[in-house]
C-alpha cells in the first residue's frame, strides 16, 4: 500500500497490454478483472480481496512488482511471502499466479 502514493499501476498495465515481462508469451487476450491493493500491513485483507477478484471472473492473480521487488520506492513488502501463501491456500487450485509484472 505504501507505493500507492507513487505508483498508479501504469507500468503494470503497459506490460499487460504489450505482453512483456511476466506476460511475455501469453497468446490469448488478457482482460483485467480488477486492480486492488493488499489492504495494508500485514496483508490480512489480501485473501478476501483476491477471493473477490476470482468471484468476479479472474483466473489468474498477478502480484505487482512492487510487492517483492520494492519498486519504485526501494522497499519490498516484508509480508510478501506470507501474504502470497495465504492467498494461494485460500483460492481454488485452478487459479494461476504471477509474482511480478515487470
């Protein structure tokens, strides 16, 4: 959530549109079902928010690069692994995950 003051997700959207980074090699059309944040530290709201994305049609959960890489502010989320693990345990097995965008 701390990166929201600096990053509106435009690079994430650009890489989706241009099928670069984590989206390279994807042949089918990509439709964005939603764009949410973790809900703040320590990320306990993230599974509920991811569940809602799936309910609304998402088949893949993509974690923005800021979560693990810390860009653009140089501070990766200290709860990233725990949060991602919670989401993966909560959602159905057929859901795919990408752990970065660019």
